[in-house]
């Protein structure tokens, strides 16, 4: 396990090393479980994703642009993640910095999913309840992201922590792919209720496993730390460079909504098979996550960014052959591995770029800009798909070409962020984690 923590522990006594190893192991376990359950219960990627898509398409008869607009509306809370980050970084809740937010948000989201399972499936009802669910999930995930960055920087393990996060999310998507299509086809209401129960299980895990000291920060000290935090964020060159890079990655005109219509209208795929394809995609992405735990300790981040983005572009071109059940399996396999490797390197970049002391706010701020960019890409992609009369091929060329342009931005990333491997302990690394 000493090898897992890296050379940054070499100057500590053996008991101290063992204590830190145990502490890191517990944190990694909780972060992994947290992201696993949150992705299972996410309306966008979780168990209920396919069910919601079919409700909108078949019961409410929404077209591609209308469907993407619906999701843009209900995911509005994700564009305000920095507010949740500001709260959890500076204002204690139920006497703790992170635990109170995690317990309350996950429990509330569980109740709301149960409500969604029994109410009439009208457009307005779906919007209201799913908006509320996303507010709760944003709070929980932002707080968990703050823990990831905080302890990832403390142990110089941002690459490994990001791998655990991405691996847990891919495992969740993998499980959701197997279950989601079946739920959409056979047990819609019950499946939505199960999502609520899963969130209560997560609440229990936070209550029982997360040991966090009580904090008592006055309103005056919280306000002072908030002002200092904003100063640190707005003067952090590394964070803003990483933010712009992340927005470029996310803005490639999306074809997730066009892909769903291509699967259901052109290829006539059943919900169960669409779920199976999501399972395949997440499975190969999970392989990439496990590989990154090793690769991030052997190669500098710059190399991993080039390799990951290049793999992502090549796998995107494979969608040109997405024209049958058999080819869909192979394409989803390649896409999962390619985009997974690119995403992991970028997650590592974002965690390294977040200023110390602003873990949740800085990390969430970067992701919020990326979410806004993604919103534009999906809406643009869906409208282009309708302009091309539901022809999926032009969408593949546009997406692949714009993704390739990201390679041109990598040389402009700050050297102190991308020049070293995970676990590196040098003056450059120290400067990175105290960047202001």
C-alpha cells in the first residue's frame, strides 16, 4: 500500500504512513461509493434515463429538439453548482463541513424520486419534480467533488482519485444500462421508486462511514473566508486555463439526442438493447479507468491528454459504421474506451487546477462552465440533426472534427499542471496546489 501513496510519504515515520494510508483508503472507498450511487440515481445517466426518454418521446410525443430542450431545462441546477460549492466550502451545516450536506441532499433526493414514481406523467409535473431532484443531486455531488479535490491534493493523488470517481461512475452507468432498459419496458413506476430507495441507502452510508470533526465557524469568519476564496479563484490562472480547455472539450456539437433517435427510429432498437449498449460502453470505459490508475503514475499528464483525446477522436469516427445491432456493439465498445481515457485525463487536469481551500467551489465552477457549454452543444446538435432530416452521418463528422481541434489547445496548458506524474512531490507540485 506504500506504493499506492507514492514517494510523497517517504519522509514520514512508519506509523504515520500507515495512518495516512488507512485514512486515504477510507476516503477513496466513500468517494467511490458516493459517485456510484449518485450516477445510478442521476436522471441523465442512471437507471431512470431510458424510462424518462421514452416517456417524453412516446407518451408526450416530443421531437429531438424539444426533448433536448426539456433536458436542458431540468438540468438547469447543474449550471449553478458553484453556489453549492460556496456553501460547503465556507458554511457548516449540521455542525460539519461536508457530512451534513451529503446526508440531507441524498435523503431529500430519495423522497423526490418516490414522488416522481406515483404522480401523473405530465410535462409540467415532470419538470417540477426533476428540477427539485437535480437541486438535491447537485448539492450532494458538489460536496463529494470537494472531498475528492481536498484529499486528492493532500495526498498528491488527484489522478488516482479521479480514476476512482470515473470508474465508479462507469460502473454505475454499466449497471444502469443493464437495468434501465428493462425497467423502461416493464416496470416503469417501480423502477423510479427503486431509485429513491438507493438514495436512502447512500444516506445511510454517509451517516455511518463518514467521520468528520465538528466545526463551529461564525458568520463573520465564514464571510471572510468566502471573500478570500473568491480572490483566490479569480486570480488563479491555472484554474481558468483549465476551465477554457474544458469548455472547448464539451462544446463539440453533441449527438446524444440524435443518437437516441437514430437507435429508436432508424435502427428500431428495443429499450432493453439500448440499455445493453450503454452497458457495453460503460464496461470498456471502466477498463480505461482501471488502466489510468497505473498510467497516471508512469506518464506525465500532458502525454495522457494527447493520447486520450486522440483515442476519443478515433473512436468517434467509428460511429460512421453505426448501422446495425452488431456494429452498434463494436462502436459502443470503442467509444467507451476512447472517451473514457480522454475524460480521465481531463478530470485529473481539473482536480490539479483547483485552488487549495476552494475545493468544492473551484471544482464545481469549472464543471458549471462545462455544463453550459454542453447545453449549447446538445441543443445545437439536435437542431442540426433535424436540419439534416434525421441523417446521423453528418453529426458524426461534425462531432469528430470539432473534437480533434481540442488537440491544438493542449500545448497552451500550464507546464506546472501537466508536466508531472501522479504522486509527484516537488517544488512544482507544491506550487500547483497552492496556486493563487
